[in-house]
C-alpha cells in the first residue's frame, strides 16, 4: 500500500501556507529549547489568541461556556489549553498531546570543577542520548537559578551571535587509538560530559586579603566572579538551579531544495508546536478542543509535571465545574468518551540504516503525518494499542481533511522500541492513538524533519479538532 509523497500534491497557496508554518516553527524551536521556555512562549501565543488563565477564572467563579478559551500551567513546565465547544463536556473532548522536554545535559547541583586551569560544569544527561554525539560541538546553557530570597534568575547563554558558547572536549585522533577501539557506549561515558566554561585565572593583588579558594582555584574564582557580576548568583545558588545544556544555535533549512529542517529538540517540539497552532487556530469547535504540552516524557512521564501526574485530570475537573457539569461522574464520562492524538515523533526510514526497518511498515520523510497503532517493544510491551474502530475514524477524518498521512511502527519487530504518553491517557478508557512526524537522527543534538510532514501534522491536528 503505497502512500503518496505530500510534496507532489501542493499548489502555490499550500506551499505559501507550508512556508508560513515552517518559518514560525523554526523560530519557535530556536527561541525555546527547554520545557519552561516552550511553556512560557506558548502561554504568550495563547493569550494573544484570547485564552485566559484558568486560575483567574476559578478565582472569579465566572462560568465557562461554548467559545470560552482557558489555559492552565503546571510549575511553568506543562501547559493545558481548553477551547470550549458547543457539545456538553460529558460527551467527551478532543485532545492533542505532545511533550516539550527533549534529551539534553542537565548541570549537576554542585557542578563547578577546576583541573589544570580548565573549569568545567559536571552534568548528568537527561533522556536517551548517544553520549559521543555531544562532544566537540558548540553548546548553550538555558535554565533558571532559584535563590533563597524567592527570586528566580533566567539564564540563556550561547544563542546570540556575540554570546560565548561552551563545549565538551574530545580526544584527538592522533592519541585516540585505544578510544576508537571501544564500544560506542564507552567511547564517551556519562562522567566525561563536562562542559568547558573557563580557562583564565584571576590575578590576586599582593596587598589583597588572603583568599584560599581563589589561590587554589584561580580560574574557578574568575568564573564565579562572572556569575556574581552578570547574574547575581553565588556558587551555592547552583544547588537550586535547573540549567540545561543544549546545542547552541538556531534551527536551519536542510538541503539544497530547503525541503527539510535541521534543529535541536524536534522530538517532540515538532508535534507540540503544530498541535499548539492547530489549537489556537481552531474556530467554534463542536466538541471541546484540548491541547496538552507536557514535561518529563523523555524520562518516563514521571513527576509533578509529567503525564502521569494528576494535572490533566484536575484541570478537566475544574473546567467541568465552571461549565456547570458537576461531580465525579461527569468527569469520568467526559474522560471515557474523549478522543486523543498522542503525538510524538516517529523514526523516519533511513536508507543508511535500512536493516532496522521493515519497509512496508515504516514512515518516510515527506509522506505526511504518521499514525502508529502501537509502540512499545518485545511484543508491543508498554504500548497503547489503538482500536481498529478508532483507526477507521481517524482514516475518515484525515481523508476528509485532505491530509497526507501514513502508518508505521518504530523499526523492525524486536529491533528495539519506544514509549509515549498514549497509554497514560488510555487508562481513562478514551480513544488514543499515537501519531507524529517522521524524524531522522532522533535524539541526536540536531534532528532532521521534512517541512511537508511538519505542515501535514498541523493540517492533521486541525482536521482532528473538528471531529464531532
Ligand atoms: Mn518524544
Ligand atoms: Mn524522545
């Protein structure tokens, strides 16, 4: 069953629309590389589109009715958008879900180290990475430092053209014979992911008061002076910081034909951004439209901001209450009768690594939004296995919307596998299917997508939100 290449079907108007979405998408993922940054930027876009803070609505007690748009934020890292439809909530809602955390290196709580006048920050990687890919490339630091006085300092260093960047050193090939004979998992080990941040010692004035720390670690003293002067933080403040080391620089067009995008963290911002735009552009839905942008997917959807927290359910309960649909049973009915697209990236077929794919059941760059009946590994383990009936509904909705789409599983049987947030929502008994955008080099510092697939994801999400 051949699925057509989406590029072949575009007229001038669609190409203009495709370029609009992809240019905005590139800016969004270039400017917003962490879950906090994505959440804040999405709130700003939502407010501009007429969304109100649900907390304010709860405080005022003003009821919610068809056409009302509200958002809820969880710890600045997870966002939920709700656009009320004309149908009762107890008949179910349409949900788009994607995650806004991406693989990266997190700075440790006590990170600063000086050895041989090189100062580094110790890191602990987040999510599934090939560690050897993160060395010898420009890196940026994004995050927050929370101080004891309650203030929070935002940090973004390494993105502006005149910013300094950071790197992790690698061994020169001349001395790398032993390293190169190691297994790829051992070439660079976790504790070797130390980010280089300084090499210039401070000069201690002979008349100055004796400072043993500065004498012992003069380069570190210089780095700490800069943190103090530029950001107003002390070394101790790093104990309560969340600093994420990510590839420095903007997402770019990929290829002579500019048909693709090379960018950091397209897993899963490509689905998150297109879901967000589809939600914001949704007009007068029949069923209530909901978009969930969640954190912690890459480490198992755990914690207060991961999908397994009660945030989603709690917000739905608040929305039902304000919409005059009271009680626990109304919430249960709403959730059980809902539809969801659990969006996460898929492994695009890569001829360079053809042996791990089954060609018929693979997704191809440029062939559109990809639906995965199931994910998981070792006999579908850990997956949400979508109903045939729900898939038939999705086929109808996508075909009626003229969306280019395809189906796939993540690689050959027993080649490996992966999980998403789908099974967590399926617990409520709602319809859930995995879908997303094909990616090459998934989880590498720079991941590749097709602009046609970015566009078809956006169009597919728009079509889904019209599902009555
Ligand atoms: Mn993902
Ligand atoms: Mn991932």
